[in-house]
C-alpha cells in the first residue's frame, strides 16, 4: 500500500501542534522579526491553512504589533473559533486562554478608542 496524500479538508484541519519544525520557525521569525515581512508570510500561511488557529493567532499578533487593531481582533476571533473546532486531544488550553486574554484586552482598548503606538522597522 503506497502513500496517499491527505484530502484538502484533512490538510486544513491539521492540528496546530503538528506543524512542521520549518513552519514553526517561519512563524516565529515572522512574529518576532520585522512585522511587515511577517504579515505577508503569515497571510500566505493562512491561505494554505485557513483553519489553523495557531497561524491565525500569530497573524493577529502581527496585526496588533502594526497597530491594525480591528484586523487583529477579527483574526483572533477566527482563531478562537477554530480552537473550538479542534478535537479535544488537540485542544491547547493555555494557548486558548492567552488568546482570549489578548482578544478581551484589544476589544476593551478598541471600545475606549485607545490606539496603539507602534514603532516598526521598514524594509
């Protein structure tokens, strides 16, 4: 019996902790490094794995670092919804709690009209 590639739906539902080491490195660099470069990297990653809550959460982090609060909130909401869809064995409670905290803080700041001051390196 030979190797059979996963169907598209199965690929989209790959649990976040099963990302390849290379994918995890790309995400880490994208979030920690230049957020402008990270933004495009993570947008491409989301296009390839639109249901991955970890990638969505990191994209929200980048939006937040860039001062794009509404996009951060929307993206974190999508990430939280995806976390609620994963099978219980793949659910990572600490990541979900952290995500809920960031989302609550961002929504509170947005309601108060508080803008984030951002210093970003440009390419």
